[in-house]
């Protein structure tokens, strides 16, 4: 379980970086927020996925202590 939580956390942190660095029209089509012709980045999506990633990594570390 620790490994799964940590891997999901890392994946969400990578997704957060994609949201912060890639404009909305360049996001992959399966990402929420993909909009053709929009050149802004989705900061809220990045913040939410980054926070979720940190929470999952923290949960994985907490489970490892038990």
C-alpha cells in the first residue's frame, strides 16, 4: 500500500508540473482543461494535483512508519 500511495503521489506531482508548464491548447487530450486555442496555463488544476500528490506521499510515508 505504501508503494501504491507513493507512486500515485509522484504521478500527481508530475501532472501538476505539466499543468504549470504547458499551455491549455498543448495539454494531452485526456487531461481535464484541454482547450484548443487557449494559451494560458491551468494554475488551479496544477495546485489541486500538486496538493493531492503531496498528501498521498505523506500518507505513504505515514503508513511506512506503522
